[in-house]
């Protein structure tokens, strides 16, 4: 039988049948849902929306926005095709379309809808959702500057306004304020299946992460005293978790290594989707940590430590794609960490002139590095930075900055850090590329938004235009 005739005949039959049923005024239950596509649901319970929001947010934290950020900070190197162009700062508005879509249409929308469907008595779940939303929106505004927030993900508004970056940060910090208040007065963990990240609904650890995130975003906006106070209550458990290889207190995305299912997104991008396009051949981090690198001295041996976790082959360096390395297919991905928290403390203390306490916080991270990576990370003392010391030509603050640059490797926060302190002017190794006087200062607004939203900022800020929090 001709398949096209069969298909057309069935169409005619179906049309006739529906017309007949309609004319006979049948019970609505007979045809209820017949126009609904089961593969494109319009409604979902809060739990499924939250899980979908967490998954989609990883496409921001760990996806294209992440590896492009680390090309800009020269932690990794683009050597072919698009990564090579991006590494040379040649990147178009269309290249940001997918990142923006994942950030808003999938991650932000799902998290917002999930919160709207919660019931009375689910305040702890709502608090953890707020933390996830804050972490997502904090990255969005850090990367793009002024962005939609107050009117975002509202079906009644076709052209959401772009809120001022400082106002968005204020909203982010406000979400964290509310989450911290809720979780500080409750000990009930989330039910199983709600939280896909490493905390698995442990509200005590989410509370610590909320403090570290609030410290992160207060540091972004220049509130040093507030950031320091929050970091004092942030992630503090540095014990190595044998199942992850990271600190027990760290918030991680866990992976299983299956492509297009639960694979580490950096591994997918570097080793599966774009093999050979990204490596570490010109990585500043390699120059700092390789055997005989710029950080090697009597108290520090990165070549037998951190270098081996991130890279391979000191002569022709590549990225460690094994499951024991940062870029492995099933490697956990860090979202908020003990190291970041301690380095926030160290940086602010050093900037305030309290170098002794800054060294204590820095040495906490060095001890953690030795536990994680092996190698040698002996404690530093004030005399090391004085005449005749191994760091006599630098400062405690610079050493903190160098540690931040390395500890945040592979994360978007590395890009936020480099722009925040103008690290490209402080490091003799991180030189702007393509004849530029600086590294990129922001992401461009996507072409999809330029075409669709009349409220997009005009004139368009360029790739090298600083965002409000980093100075114009």
C-alpha cells in the first residue's frame, strides 16, 4: 500500500471522526488532552522544574560561557577553528545566542517557575532554590553587565527591561539574605530527589555555600567588610572527600561520563565536540605551575602537585582529560569551594593591611592544595616577603592574587576575578592578545536579543567596555 495514501486516508478518517464526535456532544473525557503533545509539556511539578533548572544552569556555569571565559584568562588555549578565533578576541554577537538562551529560557525560567509552585511548609526547598537562582543570576550579570531581571521570564512582557548591574547584584544578594535567614532557623534537609548537586539537599552545607556566594558578590561590588564577614561563615570544611577528590564542603556538579547525558561539559567540549581545537600550549597557568615554572621554589612544588591535576606533559602541555584530572569525562565540576572562600578572606585581609591573618588564610589553602594535589605547599611566613626571603620581590597580596588565579582555574569566576583586580596588569605572564591593551571585559549581548528586545542597551557596549562594577 502507498504510505502517502495511507497517511492521507487516516487524516481524512481522523477529521471525520472528530467532526462526528463533536456533533454528537460526547463526554469531554473521551477527547480530553487530544491536542496536547506529551513530548512538549506545558505544566510540571516544582520538583521536576527545579531539577531542570539545576541541569540548565550547568550549561551556563560549566558550558560555553565557562571555556570561553578561560580562553580569555589564558588558562587554556584555542588553537583551531572557533576556539582559536575566540582566543584572539574575535567573537560575534551570534556566538552568545545559545548561552543567553540556556541562561534565561531554560535555567532562569525553570527556577522561577519552580519557586512559584511550592506549597506551604516547603520553605527550605524555596531557600535552596533562591541560592541556585542567585548563583545563576550573579554569573549572568557578572558576564553581561546590565541584564533583564525584574521583568525576566514573564510571559506578559515581550520586551523586558535591562536592570542596572548594581541593582541586579542587589537582588542577588537579597535572595541570599532570604535564603540564609530561612536556613539559619531550620535543620530540615530537602527530600530525596530535589537536589542533583553534591549536597543532595543538605541544608547545612547549602547555608555555608550561601554565605560564600554572598561574600563573592559583595566582593564583586566592592563591599569588602561585608564580604569578609560572610566569608567568615562560609564554606569551612576542607577535609578531602575520597569520592570526589574535592573538599567536603565544596558545592559540585557530579558527572557520570556518558556523552549527551551526564558527561562533564568541559570534557565534552574539549575532547568530544571539538577535539584538537583547545589545549594548553600557551596557558599562563602552565607557565606558572609546570616543573621549573615561575612558582617553583623551596616551599612550593606545583610541578608534582596541581600541574598534574590540570595538565599533562610539561614540554608539550595538554589538558588532563583522564577521570583523575580536572577535565575528565566523569570529573566533578566546582561551583562554590572552600578554596574560593578562604582566598576571599585572604585577599580582603591583605588589602586591609592585615598581612598576618591574610597569610593564615592563604596557608590554609596551601595546606589544602597539598592534601588534594600532593607536591609541596609549605606554609609561608612574613619573613619570606622580606629582604632575603624567597618572595622578597613580591607582596602578600600579589601571592594571594596568584593563588586566586590558579585556584579558580576552569571556572567563570576566574574571568570575574581577572577583570575585578585587573590581573592582566599585575601578572607579567598574562598579556592581552591580538594587539589589545587589555583582555576582554565582558560578554557581548547576543544577536537574538538585539533582534528581539527593543530595550537592549544602546549603544551596544563592546567586548572591551568594562561593566559598572569593574569601572568604566
